[in-house]
C-alpha cells in the first residue's frame, strides 16, 4: 500500500463512469452517513483500488467490488486511509478481473465548520439559531463528503439521493428533483441523473429558504434562494442570471446544458462563489442586493460575480481543465468573459475600463520573484489552494484580453465556439485552446502564448527616440528592481499625437528599432505640444500599449514622459491610457527605476481627473505612497497628505456629499472612494461633515444624509477620531454592526474599524474578529489596519496564531490573513522576524503566500531606503503641497 503515498495523481487502473450517491445528514448532531456505488471499468491487472477519501470513517465490512460479467463479489482484505494524501487504498486478495464492475462503500462523516467538504452553516430564523448543510468541493474536497476519484479528469455521471431531510427544509442538488417522499417529519429526495461532470462540481444544499424565480427565453428555470424574508434581495441577481445565460448561449454557440439553474446565498462561505453545475453557491454579499442599504459597488459586484460563475457553466463545467495546472483556463477565462457580459448588460458602467483593476492586480503579483507561471505544476493536493490567486484569475484574464485584442473579436469568438463544441463533456489543456485559436485565426498562437503562460513574469518595454528612430527594449520587470532573464513575444501597440494614428507589431527579440516616419508617417517633436506643416506631421506625444491591452509595463525616456504628462493635463489621452501611465510610473518608482519626486509630479497632472477607475487607482497609489513616506520621511508626511488632499479637491467639489438625481453609477461609487480617502489623509472638513451625517444616521437608519454609497466614508472618518478616551464613535459603529442583518453592511463596518490610528482600539477590533459575532470568512475585512496599527496587528497575529491556524486551517482565508498583516511592513528587521516566526510555526498551505509576503516587505524596505536618500525631495514636496491650481 505504501507505493501509493505521496503521489500527485491517482493510479489509472480503475476508471469511474457513474456514481450512485446517498447522503443522510443530521443537522442536529452535525454528522452524516452515506453510501456510494461506483460503476467502474477495471482497465489493468491490479489487486488494488485507490481513490480519494478524507476525514471519513470507512468500515471494511461495508466495502465490496462486484464484477459486472460474473456478478462475483470481491471483499477487500485490507482497507487503509492515508489522511495526509487524502486517499483510500483497498487491497484485494486476488487480481480483479478486467472489465466493468461496481464498487460499493458505506461511510460516515462530520458536518464540519471549516467551509469545505460537506459542512454546516448557521443562520437565524425567528430568533433561533439553525444549521444548514452545504457542500464546497473545489478544489479537492469532494473526498471529504464521499469516497471518489477526486480529480477533474475523472468525469462521471451522478445519481444523488438525500435521506432523512426535515420535511420543512429545501433540499437542492445539481439536477432537478425526480421524486420527493415524505414520511412524517422527514423526507427522501432523489434527483435526476446528472450529465458527465467532475467531482468538484457536485453540490448539495439543505436549509430553510425563500426564492424568486424566472425563466430564460428557451425555458431554463432560474431561481435565487436566500434566507427567509430576503427574497426581494435576490431579484437583481435573478435578472442578471437570466440575461447572462441567454448572452452566453449566443456567444458560445452552445445552449446551457441543464434544465435548471439554482443560485443560493450561503451565510458562511469561504470564497466569493462556486460554480457547481446547476447549483451555484455564493456569499450573501456576492448575490444579494438591497435597494435601500446596498451601495452601487455592491450592485456591480453581484453582476460581475454572477456573470463569472455562469461563464463556468460552459468554461469549466461543460469543458473542464484536465488537471489543476490548467486552472487558469477556468478562472482566467471566466474573469474575462464576466466583463464581456457585464458590459453588454450595463454599458454605462464602463466595465472594460474597470478591468484595469484586474490587470493591475495581476501585474503586482507577477512582478514578484516569488510569482509562478500561469501554468503551474501541482504535485500534491495541498498545493492547489494557493494557485487560486491573481495569476490564475487576473493575469489569466489579462492575457486572454491581450490575445483577443491581437486576433480580433470575431475570430476569437468563432474559435472559442469551436473549442467548446470539440471538447464538450470532456477535458482540455491549455494547448487545446491555443490549437483552436490558431486554426481559427491562422496566427501562431501557441508560439506567441507559450511565452506568457509557461514562464512567470512579464517585460517592461523601454522606449526612447534617437535620430527620429524609435527604440524598444524589453527586460523582465521585477518590483524588487532585480533584473530577470525572461523574454516574451510582445504585441506592441502605439499611437502618436492622436488615436487616429495607431500602429502595432510583434516584438519578438530583445530589442527593435523603427523609423518613425516610415512606421508612423510623422516625426516626433523635441518639445511638448503638436504641430504640422505641409510636408511632415509632428506629433507631440507617443503612447505605447494603447488602451492597456498588453500585459506589460512601459518605461519612457524623460522627454517622452514629459510629453505624456502634458497630454494628460490637456486631456488628450483616454482614461485607460491615463490609468496605464500612472500605474506603470508607480511600479517603476517602487522598483527604484524612477524617483519618488517624479512620481508625485506626475500625480499632480491628474488634479482635474474625474474618471472613476483612474481616480480609484490614484487613491490606492496615494495611500501606498503615504505609508512609504511615513516610514522614510515622516517629517514630510503632513505635507504629502496635504498634497494628496489638494489632488482630490476638484473631484470632491464636483461630486459633493449628496447624490444628484440621475447621476451615474460610477459617480456614486467615486463619491464614496474620494470621501474615504480624504478622511484617511486627515481632511478636517470631511471628517467633521462625515461625523455630522453619521450622528444623523444613528438617530434614523433611513436618513437621506447617509446613503449606502458614502457610509464606508463616514465610518472610516468616525474611526479617525476614535480613541481609548473617546470611544463613542467606535461603540456606535459596533452597535450598528450588531443590529444589521445585511452582510454588506457588516463587511463595510469591519473594513472601517481597524483604520483607527489608536492602537488600543486596533487591538480591541482585532480581538473582536475572533469572537462568534464575526463569521470566519469576514474576519479578513477587519485587517485593514492603519500604519500606526501594523505592529499591534503583527503582535496579535503571533499571539493568536495557534487559534487562527487551527480555525482557518488551510486555503484561501488563511493566505489572505497572513498576506494582509505581514505585507504591510517596510524594514529588513521585520523580514527576519516574520521569517523566523513562521519557520517555528510552519503551515504548508501558506508556503507560497509567505514567501511572497516576505518579498513584499523587502521591496518596501528597499524603497524606503531609496526615498530616504533622495535629494531635493523636501523641496519638491513643499512646492507641490503649496501649489495653487
């Protein structure tokens, strides 16, 4: 049996074809029993059957294999579970005959509270706390519910029956109900057999729910289930789901393959949502929208998450990755196409501009030396959780967007439809997608894209003009400032002086030189501005990576950079290009390839910026710069904050505090972001007004003075003045938290509490996160501590590590916990301290995240040292802070 330990994949001598699964959960004792009969093909001589099982009790007396042809029953001579590998090994006294047979296993388990496998979630009904039973199997946790071949490539059909369900409860699975038999207070529910699918997509939910219902134009029944009394909050998601299913049917040229689609809001849920075939589960914040108390940002999140999960019904469920190495095929594609769907439904949201947030998150993580390729080798189930990250999702989506932009939308869509048709009800690898796109476009897609998926990182393209020639040079970009040796085939796009003159080419070598007049039909001015004469157009600026469609950064020589600064001030550039110039400049400053002062000077060009996505990134960057300044030049911090406040005044005055009739969705989101930033930077008038409105809200929760879009700003403002000796604002916020049953309001408050500069309050907030009042999945929102609170948070994490590690155990939540606290520091001493602590308290599931966090601290520390030694920074800051616009 030892030969099967430590293997990345299950052996291939038995192939599952069909599961008949019975489960009997007890919501009072939080235990479950079950049985599974698996139709198998034995395809090689073996005395063993090896499958996955974890945290299940399997009695050898309830295990048998019946050969299909002879009906001979084989009982195992030995049954052993290897918990570390999540496998169950059955050894038989003789070689099993080749051909079909049925493996039967009885088992028992616990409805855990770890939000994975078959688990319990709690809710309140009529003031009484109740349990519901929920499954969350992706990536490798179906084995915690029933013994199975728990790998994506082992697709099979599933016939599911639930026994002993309290008759008043709703019991859902992937398929529609075939039969429901009520016996007194209990019922047995059996479901139609599923189409062929992977184990990680099997799902069951049992609880007390209300629902809203609609149908697509071709008759698919769509329901949104939520807690009793919240049905109206499901209406927006229902609208999005029906429209999105119809849109994807057209886009993929394949109809949705099941008769129904259920979407369920789960109170305790570790991720954002899960695309189980026909039964999609969500956090409440990602599915429910309350017209009166949800913000515009909440509405947008519901739309994009629903669109993402429904994309998986084709890209993931119908066509499934062959192994976790190809996870990005699922997640990168679903992320990209969710923007396509959202843009179709809500064009006024300018969602493709907001896609740049995905791009930036991908670039940030992939700028680390501890990043990983899009296609990453997975050698053990324990490694899978850590790749559900910004590389698989956001870099994945960004390179798909880059490729679609290069090939053209129509060719891309046609090729995708061909890929889905060819691999439907099967598994695919990255190469299969490239082959379909290559065939449809005639372009060397495989060669082009291998440089983006098989190696980590991305290039920075240096651009300069010499003798009317444009010189391009690519080097691997690292945020640490180190030099990497990667090289890419880069789709370069550029425009010169206007968007009418737009060119593109593939940079296939390390460098390339182009004659500007031949390539662009113009010459480049040696100063700013633009002019023309009869013989020769002179362009005032050159922008590379037009609309930020490429996954790379651009570094301009100073004269080209100055011309772009001027173009930003004169409003000649699109919002996506303004975003790109700002974000690249920030990254180059972090990597110490550009001075802190020059970055601040560039920021001043954005003083009349009004675009939501650009300003949102400007605020994120300003917050980071303020933190670096606090560590590097604390004596200049007040002036730097004054400069940031000045930068935001124009947009703050334009938007005001009160929503305007008929204003855009984006203005509603922007108002909250700007007011929050002004409060954090210490703008007294903003904090005073926020406090006034907050107190009106305390008197009347429906006051028009504090609509949902600015509540976060008010909460953060209140916490800026809270302290151990002035606790009233803090305690009032806790009271609001305890009174509301809206998850979005709870997370808004949690995200504000720790912003308090008083470390005594910070410690109270952190301790509050570990109480039963905060659901485990929400605790991470409370880690948004102020600069002053970092050391308190680190000390607290160390003191509570055993509890946190045990409670969060592994996976998505604990990686976010560690990253949020550890990455905020900026000293080499802290690098050593963090490293030593986690060496003494190892947790295999955070290995990659920990290395990335330590690298971020090193990057911050190097940046702080660089800013400390920057000459004339004080003069530049004073000039910018006191400049009158």
